[in-house]
């Protein structure tokens, strides 16, 4: 007669009671064959619930996830000059005079570009500066320039000029064959949503002019900051938003001046700024960027393109020829500030 323990098991099969009563535990395996069949045995793997996955299946799934992650991983190779003992309190992340010299040259180039937009406009910049043109059309043109992005060909605005439409028409450009410039935000799969969101944003304010002006009492720096925040539309990257406001301000369309660089997110300017300024905290990063600009007597906007070009190791003109000379006075002031 089989005996059952208080745990409602055969006493020979209960690990607790056999230990308490010094009985021999009935072996679970005999002759190489298990006396118990695991739950779900006999069914194929496809019929098992996810929670019953075999260790082998689990390992395979994890391996697949690792392989997938490896495919998605992007490795950025940073070009660094040799550590030669260089040190500057303005760029504490740099230890190479070669790196510092490249940064000085990019700052001078970026300053020259701002001067060209403001004082010597050419191409589509010239249209932006034309005060006889309707302000809504000028604003829309600036949006298209920033969204598509100039390339680095001899005619950097050719693609933008070929596909541009008027604001009054309400039509989107024909994107056939269009590719974004080095700092453009254009993405064919999202362009319709981006432009629709921009139009709704402007219409909600009453017009583009009203949307970019905001409160009349705002300072140019306050206006830049507030409008930048409000331009967080689908498909509008940090670079495109910043560039749009720089174009509108430097072309005299609206009173806009950068009082901050908005160094956040995944973009070359932010990565480079963190590396050069030796800090990742957003508040300290902004403070050090402002100190660098002030020490070199530079507009803060110049640091945006300069950091982008310096960090990528490849100069993009963003509308200015990459062969253009940088501002010599700015270069001299930057050399002095950095101790080069």
C-alpha cells in the first residue's frame, strides 16, 4: 500500500520527508531514462508558449538580438592630433595644438560665412535679403534652404532652387531625385508630414511672420530661443532648426540672434562641442561655449558650423564655397585666445 506524506506526495518521492525520516529518495532517473516527462514534452517547439522556450532557443534568440544590435551600431572614428602638451582653459578637452589650430580655422570660416549672409549675400541668400519681396515668401524660402540644405557643389543652391515652390501656392516641392545637403533635414519618407506640420504651425499663429515674431517685446536672443523650441516639428532636426533661425536673423527677415547653441541630441556639433569643451553637462557646455565665443569676439552662431566641421573632419560650406578664406581677424583673435 503506497504511503503518502503530509505534502500529498509518495513518501519515497518527497525530498523533505525522506530527509526527515532518513529514507532513501526514489531515484528519478533509471537506466538512462527519466521517469518523469517534462511538461509539454512530445509537442513540437512551435506549439510551446514563449515562456517554455528551451535554453537553446533562448540562447539563439539572445544571439540574434546581439547580431541585430551590432548591425545597428554606428562607430564614429574621431581624428585626433598627437598630444603635444597643448592646454587652454577655453577648450579643456583639447591636448593637441593641431586640433586647436583646426578649430581656430573652422571658427574663422564660420564667421566669414555669417558675414557673407549678412553683408555680401549671393545666390538664394540674396533673395532672402531682398526687402521688396513678401515676407511670407522670404520666410518660406529660408525654411526650404534649411530643410533641404545646400550642398558643396560650385552652385550649392542649385537643387533647392530647382524644386522650390511659393508659399502662396500651398504646394510642396517635387522631391524627385532630391537629396539632403550635409546639414539638411530632408527625408523623402517624412517630407510630407514635416511640411504639413510646418504649415499648421504657421497657420495656428496666423502667418509665418507672426509665428517667427512671437511677442514684440522679446529680445532677439529670447525670440531665437523661444521659436527654436516651438520648431520642434516632425522631421526638423536640431541642425535645420538652428540654421533656419540663423538665416532669418542674419538676412534681416526677423530680429533673431542666438543666445544659446542648443547643444543637445545626436548631431555632430554637439558631439564636437563636448569633446573640445571637455564637458557633457548641458548647462556647463552652454557656459563654456559662450566663454569661447566671447574670448574670440565671435557671434555665438559661428560655433555651430565650426564645431560641426571640426568634429566631422570635413568642411561643409552650408552655402559658402568650401574654398573660401576664413576671416583673418577672427583667426588672429582665436589664436591669441587659445594661446596658439
